[in-house]
C-alpha cells in the first residue's frame, strides 16, 4: 500500500522505481500470483501510475507489460478496478509508447478491452478508458493507411512520369536515328567532330541530365 501511495504522487519516485526495474518486478509478481486478486490489483494500480513515464521504458519491457496485462484482464474479467487499471495502462502505452512495433493494437489486446467495456457497462472509468484506447487504435490504423496510400500514390506518379519521359525520349531518339540514316554523319574538321552518337548513350545522357 505504501508503494502505491508514493508512486502515485511523486514523479521522482516513479523515475527511481523504473530505474530500479520495478516494472519487471511488478510483471513478475502478477505472473507469479495470477490468482491473488489483492496483489494483482495493487500491481496494476502501480503500473498504471508508472506508465506516465513511458519515455523511460524500452519496447521489450512494453511488450511484456502488454502481454501480462492481457493475461490479467482474462483472469479477472469481473473485477472492475483491475479492468480499469489495465485499460489505463494500455491507453498510456497507446499515447506515449513505441507505436512502430504496433504491440498495443494487437487483435487479442483489442478483444480484451472490448470485453471489459461490454462487461462493465455503466462503470464510467472502465467505459471511458476502454473507449479512449479503441479510439487510439483506430487513429493509429487510419494514420498507417494514410501513409501507405500517400506512398503508393507518390510511387505511381513517379512511375507514370518516368514512363512518359522514357516514351518521349525514345520517340526523339528514333526520330534522330531515322534522320541520321538518311544523312550519313560528316567527319570533317577536328577529330571526333560530327561523329554519330549511339541512341542508347544519348538516352543515358538525357536521363542523367
């Protein structure tokens, strides 16, 4: 109880706890005492508070926290306070965590949060945190799709532009080749002046230009 009180209100205590591997200790404790509701509740309460310091937590630890939180939510589906703190932990990971790994939007995580919201209808804390988490997942998904669409459109535009350039270059090259076939190149003057250039080399020069 004293750890919960200190960590909940003292930011320096939170930093010290994270530096002392308190998060991994909490994950281990929850894993060891899966059936002990009071211990699991205290661990999720402290973790919920520590997640405000996500910038100090690496992606591997983040994934272990998420996996353990999912197990806890599955073990105590009817405990509103445990579900509340688990949803709070996931929300903070969604806001401040490492989104590149996409751990927080795993389908099994989403399912647990949806179950918590549906089972605890009328509990404002659980419902609001669950809804916030699901909105974060939706926002992240839309953002990824937007980036993918933008990259695809840009690539298509570049390909179309390249195709037009190659096509027009080839037409010009064929036109010059036809003209040169009717009029053999002159070689008068300085050595090399007036020499014909192979069409392929001309295209390379124009492309590089």
